C-alpha cells in the first residue's frame, strides 16, 4: 500500500483522534486547580487569536494519559491553558508548562 503524499500527516492525525475518543470514555478531562495555577497571585497571559498557537502536550482523561496536539490559549509562569479537540468539541483545561512542547504548526507533531 502506498503513502499519502498530499497529506503525509493524516494517518497519525486520525490515530490521535481515535486515541482521544477512547480516552474521553475513561472520564472527564483533568485540569489543574486555581491554587496550582496561582491565578490569584500571578498574571495570566492570553495567546493572540491569530495566528493560533499549537503545542504537543500530555493531557489526562480520568486515569488515561494521552499525548496530543492542543491549541495554546493562555499561560502563567507554571501552567498553560489549552484546548483539546475531541470530535466536534474543544475541551479546555490547565496543564503544567513542562507537559507542553510548542509547535510551529499544528501538523508538526504528526510528521
């Protein structure tokens, strides 16, 4: 079987989407607490709307960890607020900054 030369990342993207669907069934998307984010003590920086900022991050649904592409929405010195696309929904959570690797474009993680 040949490879998809026009969209070489498509197979990896579809595999990630399936993994996220399965993980979502394990429980709700976990997020850091306000105390962990220290939202009362440190400034929250909001990402520009365009161009979108993307990252490759570890997120947790119930007790299942998944590494996936996320949109970076905001951050503090210790945490990053992200949106995770699952089917038609964009689920939001806060994760530790060390759990996110910045991507130049959304497809970089699947190449």
